[in-house]
C-alpha cells in the first residue's frame, strides 16, 4: 500500500511536534522512510514545565531540531486540512505535503472558556504563547498584587504553588474539588502544603467561576475574589483539524480510532497523544500517555510497512507527579488503569522525583532520535483495558435480553 513510486520509500507525515508527535517521528526512522514533521513553531515545548515559565524558573522550550532525529524533515507550518482522497496535507502557507501514511498528533490546548469575561480578562496557560503572555502579565503586576488561578487540576495547582513560593498572594479557585484525580489522603497533604505557601484554596459547593472581570473573579455562590491577574487553567480541548477534514471524531473532537490507534475511516492514518480516542475511550491527557502512544503509533506504521500485524494499544500508568514549588512536590501512585492508590510521596523527595520525570521525558525523546527503538514501555502495561471496552458490550447484551 502507498509507496512513493519515485523513491520506493514510504512517505510519512507527522502532524504535531509535541511529546507524541516527536516520539513517533523519531521512532519511524527505524525504517528507511521519508518522515516529515509539521509543527507551527520551531521549538519543542515542555508543556509539563509551563507553570515554571509563568513563575520565571524555566523557559520550557528547546530547539525542535535538536530533539528530532537527523533524518526527520521539519516543516514549520500549520496543517489546515487533511485531504484523505489525495493523501495530502494542506498547509497554511499554501504548500501541500503528500503522504502514504499520516500520524495525527495535534495535541491539545485550553478549552474555549464559556464563562463571561474569561476570554477577555483571564490568561490561559495551555500553550507556549499563552504562558509567555501570562508571565508578562504577572511580571508587570506589583509583587503584592492579588493573583487568582482558576482550575483545581494539575496545571492550576502547580501554577498557584509556583507563584506563591515566589511571594505572590494567590487564590486558587478549584471549581469544586482540589486535585480531583488524587487519593483523599494525598489531597489532604496537598491542601496543607498550599496553606503553608499562603495559597487561599476555594473549593466545595459554589467555588466555580461564574464571571471574570478586569480585577475580580465572581463565583457561583456570589463571592468576589480580587484579582489583578487571573490565570485560567479550567479544561482542555483539541484542535478541530480532524473534524474539518471529514474524519470521525468523538464528542470532544479527538480522532476516533480502533485499538491499534488506526483511524476508523482510513487505514493510512494513526493517531497519538491527547487528540486520539481509541475505541472512543481516550487516555487521560498527559505526557505519561502521549509518549507511549507516540511510540505505539510508530510501531503500528512500521508493522504495516513490513507487512506484519500491527499491535494493539496497552498503555499503562504509574502515577501522577505534581510540583508544589521548587522545593516540594507530591507524587500520587496509581494502578496501571489510572486509578489513584493510597500511597503517595511528598516534600523534597517528591520534588526530586518530579524533576527527574521532567528531565527524563525530554531526554527520552532525544535518545529515541539518536537510537530509534531504544525507548521501551514494556515495564508498564494496562491489562484491564479489554475489560473496560467489554463492559459496555455486556451491558448492551443484558439490555437486549431483558427487552
């Protein structure tokens, strides 16, 4: 299927230069294929360090060319449409890239806020450009100016802790629950750490942002939170490239695939990272999932090029790392199917683990670029995903028997 008749080599286009796309592109150089990666900027963004960018402790970027394998061609441009009939990707510059196979790894960004005033008066943190603007806003404000962080997930927690540790008065508006993915014991330890930093945590009923103004965040229960700078970390969404290209997506816009990460519409297209929805049951948006999904997407295409059966996905989790400032952190252990367990690590030991994870995540991409196929994920597999997928079928069968 689909070889470039001019060179006899498969042409693979990877859309997206994040964790999943970079890993996939580097791994694909195991075979003598023409691999082209399309990314809207020439930098690789360490999204797990964007809270540090806002706090002024890390730039969170590297030259993408330094991360990619030498054989991967980098095109700095934006994909505007996938033409599956032609096997081509249209770019914003007017250029077209033809492909035999395509890796869809467009990643995610902040969801468009629906709260009145949020788009005008709050700064999202989900992209490099967003984080740089947020950092500029924070630095322009006096040290004693109140900062509100909206969103009680990992990004909001890390941003609030980073700024508070640097002397900023911070209010964290959780929207309900602080760290909803954490075990209750870890959540209590996290709340204690934030109190020690001086972060005012607003959680529980009514702690949801209802309106954002130039100097205030109003909550559902009527409370008004003073805020000279408001950071918005509530919710993520994915680009609509797949939907605009006529490909099947889930309700959030992720590309629908089977368990080999292959598009349900086109066997030449595989997806990886935050924008993939295998069997309509996507993994949690995280670099922990993106890296092995990128590896898996590449392995699927390598198998197809070799004429062998592609593997099915079995990505497993080990936990979640949170930084709570430069001197402390929290590491939540988890089952391979991403359920929080009671054991957790906190304090300086957790900060060291978090930093090691950030460093090794980037280093793993570089290693894969120099030695494709070396980085492996066999040590953590989720053997329960099949049961997750079979549960709805059993329910449907039971309903049909009782109907």
